[in-house]
C-alpha cells in the first residue's frame, strides 16, 4: 500500500486502514455493478465470494509483500479487529448494492 510510504498521520497503520475503508466503497460498488451487468446470483452469495476472495488475496499477497517486511506476520494481520471490520463493511456494501441492483432488474 502506498499509503504506508506517504505519511499524513503519525500512525501509518491507521492511515492505511482509513484509506482502505474509504476506497472499498467505490471499488465494491463497481465490482458489484459489473457482475450484475451479465451475472445472476443472490447478493448475499456474491458478498461472501467478494469477502473470501479479499481474504485469500490478503493471505497470498498483502501479508507476504507488505506486512512481513515491516516485521509483522499472519497472526498480527488476521488478529487485528480492523481487518474484520473492513471485511464486514465489504460484505454489507456488496449485499446492499447487489440487492438494490437486482430489485431494479426485476421491476
């Protein structure tokens, strides 16, 4: 994450989490919109797929590339409550936006 290298706040971890929490909103909406242009799935299932994909990518890319070189590890990354708050945020954004899109398709 480039937010670690551009210091605005004193705590770079908090800064990265704030930027991530804000950037999830448009990216989750865009991904949901693009899926529902051609796909059919319950919004709750799509939201779970988004969350599991994000967790998998965090385990395969984020932790080894960004966290471990900064003296962190898998346990510190996945035990952080902010990680779970962001995962819940992602779930609800995809679920509610997907519900909105599917409701408008059937109307």
